[in-house]
C-alpha cells in the first residue's frame, strides 16, 4: 500500500494528519506540494479521486490574495498548480482513493 500526502509542514492540520498516518505504522510518500506542485493532469486526477470540484479544494483567503478566486473548471486547476498555496491541505491518497485531511481523522477512511 503506497500512501501519499500532499503536505505543508507549516500547517498544523497537515502535521496532525501526517502524524496520524505514521501512528498507523505507515510511512507515506510526503510531497511538499509548495515546492513540487502537481501538474494540471495530476491535479485533475486528485480532484476526481476526492469526488470534489476544483472550487471545493480552494483556500478562499489565499485564492483571493493570488487573484484566482473567481476562476472555475480547468482554468482554476491550472491556477492552483501555479499558485499551490491556494490549495486546501492536506490531501492524502491511497491507491485510487483520496481525502482531504480536514479534520485529520478523515484519512482513517482510506487507510
């Protein structure tokens, strides 16, 4: 089982989610998405696995600051890749399933 976490070490929820995964004896692939943002194709796949729309994984304040708050669809997906700090975090992937770690306990559904 290969678990990935799109992680921001400065975010308390992201740190809590990572700790919860590790407490289960799992060493996830940690993707520091601010340094290595997903490609538009990867972002589309994440959104599909989450069962959400691009707007659902948008951090409102950061999106406004980045000037991308009014975008939708593919345009928003591309903007999230260019401005990853506007991406809600953390996102955890296990196989073909993904969840948003807010609250961190959400990850237990896919581990």
